[in-house]
């Protein structure tokens, strides 16, 4: 025998486990008719465990008390036993939770066949239990949402199959119908098939994605249970786009403004065209029109995806002040649709161009005698900027005697002189012209004109001093240059070429005949040798003349002072014998006391200063203890009283020498005779007569000497005063009166210039002066006693 489980209207044999089948077959063959009994029960699913299905022992006719002994039981299957029998009372009860949908799938009857085994004797009984359905399941869809993509141009009547709901329940508890939420575009339609009811979504009105790109619907599956249960399905309708809209700009014409010289790469505008379509139909690409000027493509670029307009090249207002760009926006549909607009870009001027100065005419050289207002150049200023950026203000920025004079035409000027010019003060001018525009910030340009001032002979030759003093040592070499004069002329070239000559008119024309001058260098030559003793000073005028046309000249007075040389030996004035020799006899009483003046040796030197300063000394004397000679005065005096042993006659040899570098000298011999007093008085009377004549001659010579010295002194004073008045501050002289007179017939005038002390000397000269030769003259330079005295006082 076989075990069968019946499901629905179809009866399908279901083979158990092979081992159990073999066991049951053996029992059937062994016991025969005892295994043919069958009982049928019915019980709903989902009952509680322990629920009694029926008393199977009673229904089979098996005695209750024998159930245990006969091992009354349900033969177990391959799964856990859902039903068991109670051996105490023979009842068949539910041993495990019953789920019909788990045990029997489908809508047919769900039958479970149980095998009841009884031993002693062995019997097998079949019990069929029908599991009836309970509406314990709700309809469910395989997915929670069903998405459809429907093109907006789809025609009405189009059907779209929905997911089919499943309900494990059977019979009336299974799915009975589908419903759809109310809408204007769709409805639900159900088609019956062997598999069940299949729902369809039907388009009843055309879609428009631009109005609504998505529709959300709810489909409900309802079963036939009481109460009915339902399940829902979310249906999303995504409306697919069709390229039925072209890109559109907000405006047909856009106006924007940018400044020139805007940085390269700067974004100046972003185009925005909208396309109501989506995806490729709504993706917009931008492009520049094909008929624009080449300069537009060189200056601007358009991002085809973003529509951003950027600066690609230099934007120059002065080149182009307005650009017109035709912009096209195209979608990616098939075929693509296009929209157009125009962008007008106005360039705003920036003050980026400085003014330019152009010199149209220029005279590089201007005469220094040009009158004020003389035109030297024509200039013009331009600025390519516009408006206030192109307005120009021009002027000369530096301090020069020139100015700009505007002409009738704007920004055109004449450069003219505004004052007198003097080449000797400024020979060249750099005229800086500044042109500034009125932009913000203002830009400026500078132009420099180099003007040379040409020379005019308007300056006479100029000597540094109105009078010059030169000192010339006597006995100069004839034909040599003794000194030089020099003049300067501020003019140039021939106007400054100076020639010199000596004016030979005047009272000293005979002296000037011995002078000559080099006309080019100004060197003055002496054609004869001068003698201080015959000529001590003279003056003449030198004229300096330039080579201009007409020529100009000036003169300077030259004062020449002859300086003494030691070229004259002392001359003995007394004693002098009748034959002219320097010898004399003096008689003195023997009874004279010490200090008695015996006589005085008188001498004269035609030189002056040290050269004429005489000193007396005893060269030979018979008795040194008797006579003494004053070194400076030449007086001979007794040193002591005479004795009887002293000789009656004494011879004195006296040396007279000057103080020149190379001393010159003369000697005189005086014989002193000692006589008795009476003889001395008689001799004195005789000599007095002879001495009167000699004294008269000496007096005459002394008067001549003093007169010449006084004259020289007055001339020197006048010359020095004139020099003092004419000298500059760096050559001021301070006259110092020499107070150290030594008793000889000489005098000197001293003056100071800078750190030098100079002395004009007559026959009288002080001790310590020396002759120092100069470059053009020889002067006497004295030691600075003040400095010496100061040093001594500091040492003290």
C-alpha cells in the first residue's frame, strides 16, 4: 500500500521515505486485511496544540484499556509528528502548530494521511486529517514599489503589466480584485489566467513631462476573506522626456560694461539659457556666432558648458570701445534645438595711457643776448584716452628762464625765453616739460630739451686785482722774465682769447722802454738790470684785450718795487785823511778819566736793511785795556785812566762791515796820541777849524740821505695803503710798526699777509731780518716775534 496526501482538486501521489515505505509494505503483506481500515477527520489550521481532533481508538473499535499494552501509536514520518494519540483515552490531538500554507501550497484540499499502528495482533489503520484554510494571510506583492519609465509622447491605451500580488490563502481567502488610486492619466485592468489574476496599468491620457515629470500611484490587492485583507504596491511613473523644447534666454539682448585692461582670464558674464527638457534634451551648450569679427574671437572666449564669458586677449578702449557677441545655445536632443541672444559689451576707458609730448621744431642753440619771448621750440601734447583722462595740463617743471606759451590750437605750445640769458653763469639748460592728464590716478610724461647757450663777447678780460705789486731784486739778469700777469675772460673761443701789451704813454716811458711783455702768456721781461740805489720803484699799465668783435679790454696797474742786494761796501765818512784814506789822528789829554770819548768812527752803506746795517769792531790795538769800541755806534772811549807807564801813542785798526749774506767791509785807522793837558787844548783849537769843514761835508751827506729816506718812506706808506684797500679778504695786510731801532741811520715798514711778515726797508733795518727770494719778486721776510714771545711766555 502507498500513503497519499491530497492537495486542492488534484490528487498527487507523494512517496514517503523509502525505508518507511518498505516497512509499511512488509506489514501490509504480512497482515493483509487488517491494514485496510481508513478514517477521515477535519480541523482548521492555526489551532492550539493539544486540541483533540477525534477519538481514533473508539472510531477504529480498539478497546481503550488495551491501548497501552498493544502499543497504540502514530507511526512517525520524516518530519516531526504534527498529530499524536493519547494511549490513555485513544484521542488524536494536535501535537505541533499547524500552518496549512506551509504544509499544502495551492488552493486544493490539504489532506494529511496518518498511519495508526496497533500490536498484538499487529494492525495498521489509515487516518486522513483535512486541514481547512483560515484567512490568516494578507495579499503581498513581490516588491514594494514598481517603477515605470514612460515617454511623454506615448499614446493613450498603452498597457503596462504590474507586479502580481500573492496570497497563500486558498479559496475565497485568495485575491479577488485590484484597485488603483484616482488619477486622470491611468487606470488598472485585471486579466484572468491559469496563474491567477494579472493586473495591468493602462494609459488613458497623454503625459507631459514639463508639467509633471513623475506620477505616484497606489495599487491595492484585496482577498475574499471576511473581513477582507489587502496589500499595496507603490507605482512610480517617471515621464521620459522628448526634445520638444528649445533653449531659451531670459533676454534677447544683454548689455554689460567692463573696464579696459581687465586681467586676462577674468569672468565678465555667465550666460544662462534654460531648456524645459531633461537629460540630453535639456543639456545646453553655448557657442559664439560664426559671423563675428576676428577681434571678438581673439578677445573673448565662451565656455560651451557653463556659458561663462572670459577675457582672452587685451581689452583696449582706444582700439575698440564696444563689442557685439552673438550667442547660440543648443541642446543635445535629436535633432538639437537652438536659441539665440546678443551680448553687447561696452568698454569703459581707463587712464592707462600717459600723455605723449612731440617736439615739432627745436633750436638747440640760443644766443645769450636773445630777448625775452624768443621762440626756441614748438611742442604738442596728445593723450589717446578719452574724457577727462585725455585732458592734458603742461608746464615746465624745473627752474629755468623759459616758459610755455600756448597757441591757438589746444595742447600746442611754444617754448620761449622769459628772461635774460647769461652763458657765463649757465651755459646749458635742461628744460623739463611735464604733461599730466586729468585722470585718476593722473599719469605724467616728461620731455627734456637740451639747450646750449651760444657765446657773445659781452665780458671784458678781467684781472683778479686792479693793481699788482711785484718785488724785484736788483741786479736782475737782462732778458729774463721777472714776473707775469694773467687775466681771465668768461667768454668762449675767440671772445676769450687774450693778448697783452704794455701802455707806453706817461712820465715813466723811459723806464717802460726797458720792459717787454709776451702778448700770449703775459710774461714780462726786463731788458736791463735794475739798481736799487738808483731806482727803487716804478709802475706801468698792462692792457689785456680779447679777440671778440668788437674786442673788449681792461688794464691793470703794476707796481714794481726794487729790492736791495748787498752790492755796496761800507764807506768811511770819518776819519778821512787829506789824501782820502780812512786814517786819522786823535790827541787826548793824558789825565782823562775812564769813559772819555776819544772819537767816533762814522760810516755809510748805500744798501738798506741788513745790507746797510753796520757793525764796528777793533781789529788791532796796541793796548786792549785802554780803549773800547761801541759795536753799534762806532764810539771809541777810554776804558781806564792813563798811567805814566802807558805809551804816548796808540794805533787802532777799526773794521766796519755790513750784515749782508755775504758781508762787505771797510777799515779805518785811528792813531791816539796822549799829550799833556795844555798841548791837548792847543791842538783842539787847531783841529776845530779843520773839523768845521769836515763836519759841513758830513752834514750835507746826511741831509741828502735823510731826504731820500723820507721820500721813500712816504711813497711806501701810500703804496701800502693802496694795497690794503685793494686786497681781498684772504690777502689783508696788517701793518706792524717796528720798534727795535738799533741806532743806525735806517728805518723799515713791516706788514703781515696771512702767515708771512713783509718789510719795506730804507737805510734803517732791524736786527734779524733776512732776504728771501720769491717767484716773481724778492721780499724781506721777518721772523714772527709775537709767536716767539708767545712761545717764550708759554715756556715760562
